[in-house]
């Protein structure tokens, strides 16, 4: 069974701080997706990483796929209140597996 | 485009009642699916469909039925609701059967079973 563990489960920071959330597994994934979910809404795709070691940037968000394609990280620079939400990773192996998510709250 | 539309947004049922959660997409997506989201457990796949007339079970199918008579619609039926089915339900679609394509989610139905 492929499992994805996300850490931390909950993060509360002040506006302007930097943060990193992690998505780890003992399994190898062909690709990994990151989604953001706001309260009362469905998850929305942020990025897909495919190649081991790949780094993708989306404005202040930087996504990295581990060299062995077993883990990924999301780094946010100078967090803003609009970044508040639930961040989910999903690994594509023989099926799509979701992590439990990291709840991020950015206080102004 | 409306994308993926789910109705209702909220529902309260008594144990043993039945109901249907509606899902419609206007993107001509081949693949549609239902997930439930519970605190600390992530999104778990209930049922999915790779095209009209084709459905299959996901990770947690017990207590739920689905059908896919058209490309656009994929309703989820609870035959006899149980408190364990209290959850937030999401319908999601993607253009094809490949798991590498991103999922497009609806805004969810929050179901409470008392």
C-alpha cells in the first residue's frame, strides 16, 4: 500500500515568515501533485512535478521533487494571509494517493 | 465554464435514510470520481468511472452506489445512511483515464448523519 505522510499537520505563522511543508513516502511515485484547498471549496491543483530532483516555482511558492521520487516539499517565501488553506500532496503510482494535508494559517 | 458542480452543499440525514448526491461536469471529461474527506485521513476514493456505462470501486465503496449514464453526470447514492458516513464528499473529474492528469474538484457536499 502506498502511503503519503505530510508534515506538519498544522502550521500557524505571521505574515512575512517563510515556511516549508513536507510530503514523504517509502514508495516511489511517477509524479506528484500539490493542491490547495480553501474552506468550503474543493482542492485546486497548484503544480505537478514529474522528474526526480525537479524544482518548480509558482510566484512565492517553490516545489521540489526528491531525487528518488519518494518525497516532495513546498516552500513558501514571505507568506501572506491569502496563502491560508489546506495543502495536499497526491502521489501517482499504480493509483493516485492523497496525503492528509497541512493546514496553514497566516496571520496578519 | 462551470466546471464540476455538486448539489446539495449541505445535507442532514437520519440513520437509515437514503439520498443521492449530484455531480455534473461540463468539460467533457472521460473520468469522474467520488472522494470523501475526513479530518486527518485525507481524500479517500469511493467510486470512479472511466466513461459512460463504466464504474468501479475505489478504496472505501461500502454503503455507496454509483451509475454513469451520461458523460456529464455521476451521482452518488447512499442507500441507508449511517453515522460513519458523516463526511465531506467531493466529486472530481479529469480529461482521461491517466492518473497523471490533474483532478478538477467540485466544492463539496457536507453530509451529517444523525
